[in-house]
C-alpha cells in the first residue's frame, strides 16, 4: 500500500451519513490541489471464493456495477470487476481464470477500466486490457481516455451512409455489397470457412485503419492469423487478442477494447474496418459472467443481460458524426448446431445492417467462399448498385433459385431441355456463375465484379454458347468507386 494513501476497509458508521465522513471531507479538500495522489482508498476483504466469482465485504457501498477492483493474494495482484451488489457484499468476477486467493485477502476499489489509444498502436497486438503482448515494448498512451463501455452516438447526431466499399470478394460485391459505416454479420457453423472469409475481408483497401478482435480463438490459430493475415497489413492494423484459455472477463472485454480503439481512429477521421471473430464467443463470455452474477438462464442458457449487452456493443459501430470517420463492422456469428434461429444469431441479425450466410452444403461442393446468395442480404445494397445492377442481381438470384430447387429433379434424369425456358437458362448459366464466384484466399482481389462478370458472359457468347440474355438486361460495366 502506498504511504500517501489512507485505507478504509470497514463500512461507514450510521453517523457518517448524517455528519459526513471525515475521510471524505479530507479527500475533497485534498482534491482541490490537482496533481497529487489519491488520499483515500476504499477496500474490503474476500469473504467467499468460488470457481466462478468472489464475494467481497466492505466495498458494497463504494462500488457500482462495472467498477474495477484489485485483489491481493498469492503474492500477486488480480484485477476484477463488480458484477453484482447485495446489502452486505459485492460479487466480483476476476479477469484471471486461475487466481490464487484465500479468505480475508484485501480488495481495493479502482476506477472503471479505460484505455488511451494512440496512433502509435498501429502494428501492435494487445490484450483485452489494452496491454501489449507482442514483445515489442510498451505502448504509448494517448491524451484522451476511452471507456470500454462508451455510449453509442445518438441517432440524430449520426452522419448518413453513402459510400460503397469494394471488398474484392466477388460473391460479396455482387450479392451483398458493403458500404462504409455498415454493420454486417457472417453467419456460419464451425468449419465452413468463416475465419477464412474474415481474413479475405481484412485485406480490403478501402479503409485507413483495420482493428481486429480475436475473441476466444484457439491459440494455434491466433499465431497463424497474425502472421498470415495481419502481417501484410500491420502498418495500418491493431489486433486485440483474448484466446480461448483466458477468463470470461478477458474474452468479454476483448470486443469492447477493440471497439474503443476503433472509436479513437474514427474520431480522428479514419474510415475503420472493425472485424470481430466471433460475436458468439463474446455472448458466451457474457453468459458466463451473468450466470456468475446469479441471473436466471432464460433462452438456451443465456441470461437477460446478454441480449441487452449485444446491441450496446454493436450500435457503437457505424457512421460517426458529420466530419468524422466511420466504423464498418464485420461480426462473425458461430451458429450453434447449424441453427440460424438460435438466440444469439437471431438477436444479432435483427441489429445488423445485413448478413452473409455460409452454407455447409456449398462448402462440401468445394465452392469457397461458401456464401449462399439466396439467404444472404445487405440492407444497404441499394446505395451500392445502379438501377441496372440491381435488376441484374435480382435476375441472377431468380436463376440460382430455379437451379437449386430443381437439383433433385435433374439428379433423377427428369429434366428435359427446351421444355422450360427459365430452367434452361438456369442450367446453362448457374454453373458458370458458381465457377466465377469461387475465390480462394490467395487469389487476387476482384477490383470490379460487374465488369469481370460481363467479360465472362461475353466470352461465353462469343465462344458459341447458347446462352440468351439470362439477366434480361445488359450487365453494367461501371468502374468501381
């Protein structure tokens, strides 16, 4: 304990509320002289230790939900956060997954968690507390603190979304185009190529800054992602990592820290790409914290606060105020049991501005990225398409739907050519479209999907193909913005 501090670990006597605590009066007097250390520090002691939480007595009247505390034990100091308050104790969730604590360990109240991002953080890898983990020395702190639980910008103060982004991923730019400031989700089961698609989006050149949050990723994949995906873009990227072996508080705060870093660069005027992989594991961490706080599970084990916390985080992404930058959010959503209507997926889908669905059946056919164009949608697509392009995409979706709904019919040999004009077009053009959309991570980015598609169809016609105008309109050849 610092000698310049006066510790107070006991509850205030009843008379203090009436006459004022002498320590508080002394602290207020001392606060009139800025620059000095805190004169009063409040604390308590550990009264109960459980695998999921710690009960602390003596601080319950000095804290609120989200207050940070520091626990001394086992020769170390452990950071925690207040997740519940009762009449005689406070419920604390520690950031470490394996603290060495005993009854009576001292607990000290701290300020709420904040980070001070700086432009020098570009190229660095940090943990959920904003501390460097890349062995490249300490971080330079910026002049302005950013709270991990910062409130979203009021709706009427937001700028309008206007500018489309060329991602270079053909299937996305064609069927689900993204605009600067949009929030879009990648919905997929495990092993369908979700992280691979995220890595393809991370190479997009339409952004000044990239902020990546790896939430509860496997340790092996973290190293591979950093070296294979982030390294080529390191001069303009900040990566926040919380591996699956870390505690729920670290996994929960990783997404919040990444959002705070993105907000800093947005306020500087940058167009930021924020990638969170995955928002489902963020929800899992929220569930673990909520259950430790005593909340009842109401939907597949998720507590009510989980569904209140998700929009608080997701709404912080998007356009900034007029004259500032924007945060384009890409959030991967892991579908539990391939169920697209499970609680987290259903909630996130209703908040975001679009969703990209990865289909296991498409991946099993060897088509990557395994994007299903029939179930994927971008609510801001009209801002990115011209009138002709919108009509083309509508016709392409119709053709693909016709092709897929007759797959079994064709498999048993019941299809007869020239009996159905629309089906003939679907059978002829859909395989060509599928080959065109197939794109591996090492393939070069596509600078203009409509012009390249026009070239493919033109080559097919000039080569003696029997395709008619499948889209019913000339493919637009507008150069990318």
